[in-house]
């Protein structure tokens, strides 16, 4: 029988990571990591919820996203998703009262602010409020560890700096660390490892938060006149770790608040660790004073691993799963995926999932071989272009295919065809390059990376729901034009 893999298993963890990219990290955390339990076994992914209403709501709200994510993660379209009820996941009465109180607070804040309809804000409140566990305590996913980080030439300095700052003020003079690099290279892993090591050493005044969560908490504190509580929570610390700090871009009030937070912690001798997709000087619309504070600490870039580094990472990933792998299979995976470490993890996860789900079709023998790799990943080459594609080249090809001017794609026009072309360019730039959202936003002349995230999400949804929609005067459909542009770009890059 296939081994069951619960939420903290490697395969389900990969599925949840991919799902977070589609629906947003906060929603994935709220509804799936905390509010449900995932189990993959016997060719089926089971999603258990505390009651029938929530199980049905998850199916209707996120069913398509989860099914698509599952197919992408395991590489098998036959794997089904079922939604079950597990009463053991239900919160107790006290926790439910806390959730109700949170919703009332959100409604009250909306009424006081007068800036949103009550029904809209109430929906946001339900969506953003964390779900308690049956005991009433938050069920946090386990933090990553330093021991699980695969160190390569491009990540050695970042790894050493992260270990040093996690040791505490008595062990190192390092008090501020800024990690940056492309998506999927291990920035979040190192931040969580720092927090994990600091907690194990007995320090308790620690906060790990994303730039988005910091912003949301600040806005809520202002709206509810609880700014003093917010400052106590984010300043009376020994260690503050903020992931995706580039989210503060274009948010003047939040930047000012964080500047004062940074200064207060510096005066108290506390440590601050930040992570971003971009170097501090390249984050758009970030005030000079914050850039100066960031640059005053240690700024380290995590580089993409070279081939030797990729081989070692893949070997370690198989070892963690208790699988041996042939050298030829290692080389096949390393040559296929030249981008982020996350891509390598995804490839190994798909191979493991295929071996567990269909062991008869993927015999491994004493070790995973090339045949198992090709059956799990397909014999086709990686969708990543062999020659680097630029966003400008992608935008030009999309503009030609959609019959719009390139200047319109880079402009602010809201004509339906122009907006669609802009979304397609964002989507293909994300798919065919290794650029981060902020880098794509910059090259497409967008004001911030959230516009690119929204465009990619919207276009993905349109491709799923309206693939046969006519988008050109000659009757060409959305799916056919997208495939045409993709093929031409890959042919040009080969």
C-alpha cells in the first residue's frame, strides 16, 4: 500500500508551497496549513476539514486551484482530490468565540473608517483571521532548520552570516542582516532557521513575519487606535525577522513606522534580519533612509547554484526521502532545471510522488534511474528557455500576436485587448524566465510587483476557465494564442 503522507510530509509540503504561489501565502496558511489536513495516499489527495460546510467551501473556492497544483506537483493527471470531514480538527467553543470576536472587531474598524462596505470587510476579516487548533493554540508549521539547508558556493556566505546572527549578541557583533536573491534560493529557509535556532537557545522575544503581514498589522492598529500595542509587539524583541520586505514598496506610512521600529531595536541592541527578492538599492519606491539603514548592516546575495551545486542539492534531497539515486539520474535532473532550488525540490517531489502512487510503472530497483526520472518528469526538455529570454522580447512577441503596440503594453491604457496582452506578457515572463515579480514589474514598467502578481493570477484563471475565448479578429482563442507565443519564444531561444 502507498504510504500516507500528512501535511508535514515532503510531498504535501511541496503541494502547499505551490498552492501558496497560486492563492497567496496567507490564504494557504489560514485554510490549508492551519484549518485543514492533507494526506496523499493510493492515488488520491484527501483534504480533511473540521465540518461539512468548510469542506464544501474549500472545494468550491479552491478546488480548481488545488487540482491544478496537484497535477503540477506530482505530474499525474489521474490523481484525484477528495474532501472529507474530521471532527477532531474542530476548534473548541472558546476558540470559536475568539474568531467571532475578531470578526466583530473587523466590522467595527470598517464602520469607524468608513472606507469599505461592511460585507466586504467582514469577508476579509474571516479570510485573514488565523484558525485555532482544537486546543485553542495556533498550529504553526514546523520551521526549517540549518541542518536541512544545502550549502553551495553561491549560498555559503549567506549561510554563515545566518548562523552567526542566530547565535546572539554575546557570540557575534552582527546585528543586522539583509538577504536577497531570486525566488526559490533559500532566503525563507534561512530566516526560519535563524528563528528556530534562536528559540532553541532559550530566547523567547522573537518575531518572524512577512512584509505583507507587518503592513496589514500596522494598518489595523491605526484603524483600531491600537498603535501602542503594535509597537510593543514589534519593538520589545531580541530578534525580528521580516520576509519579503520589498512589500513595503510604495507604502510611505508603513515605511516610516518600520524605520522607527528599526531604530528602536538598534538602540536596544536587538537584531534584525530581512529578506527580499532585490538588493535594497533596487527596491522601487523605498525611502532613502530605509535603504541607508539596510545598507548599514550586512547585505548578502544568494546566487543560483552551479551544476556541481545542483547535483549535490538533488542528491541531498533524495537522501532525505530515503531514496538512492543513480549518477545518470542526478545529471538528468540537474541539466533539466537550471533555475532555483525550489525547482529542484519540485522535481524530486514529483519523482517521489510518482514512485509512491504508481510503483509498478516506475520500478526503481536499487536506485532511482533515468527511466524513473523521465516517466515522472516527461522526456521533453525543461520549459525554461536555454538562452535567457528578456521581458522586452516576450512583451514584443505578445504585442505582435495580440495586434497591439508595444508602447501600449508598457503604458497605462485599460483597453480590454491591451490589458489582456499585458497580463499574457506577465504570465509568460514568469513562466519562461527566472526573474522575480519585482524584476518583471520593473521591466514591464509597472508601479510595483503586486500588479504583476495580480496579472499572473488573473491570466491563469482565464486560461483555466475560458481557454476557448476569442481574443483576435481571426477567431484565435486565448489558449491557442498563448501556446503560439510560447512556442515561438522557445524556438527563438533554443
